[in-house]
């Protein structure tokens, strides 16, 4: 959900989805600074409305950021509250990794309980590879910590600068190709969403070329490996089975075809 009124109108989104024959795979709760007043200023009401939107649009996930530190009560209740909401629906609440804010050589810890969401107990996670670059953390190690609870991927690249760059995959330092290949081989059942910044494009043609490059890169590396590690239990669909959809900002989304999930970690009661 964004400041664009159409992105907040579930009926309008459904009409667009039907017209373009593009499914809505996930709903991103309005939890950025710029979206603090979208729908309401109450963070729990935002999540309830995001869940309702996901259910009405047949989306399987709600992506949510950890609270800002100044949202003290929300931050104190966040982990338990996300579990309560997850227990009320089949929609996955996938909490996204963030990063410390930086100014020159100083760091500001803007998120609570933590920007590294693997330090807390959530049922599902979103990993964003632009955010791992900005945090200057090991993306592969973070994905390993998420394990079978990884439900959603924001695919982008980054160079490790203090800015959240969202580069086209392959143009930065993050293990984008390796991550996609691991997902294809492991039976990942979530969605991979291309989330790249095209503001530097000088024309519509350049913007389309960037998006096409990102989509081709993603499809290539999501193709099934020639020798899956466990062929009897792992099934991954190759490039011909990748589904393409379009995000709110116009960025293509892709997801692997049907796969057999690996054994999930036991959820807490």
C-alpha cells in the first residue's frame, strides 16, 4: 500500500488485477514513514486492514516492517501481536529485515525490537536483498537463520552504501543469483518479487529495459538445477514455469512454480 489512492482501494485493485490478468500475490502493509497516515495512524488497524485486503484479493502474504523505535507500545507488543494475528488467518504475516540508518559514520537504530528480524521469533519472514546490502550484513547467513520460515523475497541488489538502493539484480554485491538458485533447489513455496528502483532511468525505454533485465535475470536463476540435491522430495519449476505479475510500482514479480515444501520448523502455540 502506498500514498497512491488506487493502491489503497481494494475494489480498484481487483478490477486492475482482473483486467490485466495479473494476480495480487502479497499485500505490503503501509508501514513506511511516508505512509504513516494511510488508512489510519494506528499500526494494528493498518495490519488488520492489510490482512483483510490480502484475504479479499486472494494474496497469500502480508509484508510488514518491524516498528519504529518511537512506536513504543506497538514495539513492545509486536512479536506477540504478529503471532496472534497470524493465528487468525491463513495469510502469512512475513516480517521484513530492515537496516540501521546511517549519517556519515554514525548509526541510528530506528527499528524495534530489531532491524535484524531473525533475532526475534516470527512465524514467517520476508528477506530483502537491498536491505541486507544497506545493513552490510551477510545475506546468506540471514536466509539460513530464517530457514523454512522464509515466505517472501524482495529481489534487488545493493552496493553497501548508506542508502537503500534497490539496484537491478546483478549490479551490486549481493548474492542474488545464488539465493535464487538455492530457492529453486530447496522447494521454496513463497513468492519472489522484483523490487527495483528505476528513478535513474532517463526514458521509458530505459526503464523498461531495466525491468526486463531484472525479470530475465530472475527467471534464469530460478530455473530448476540440473541435479537437485534431493530429487525424490524436491521439485522446482524451470524458467518456463515462472509466473509473472506486476507490483504497485510497476516492477515485475516472479514466483517459482509449484514445489514441495521442506519440513517446517514447529510453530509456537
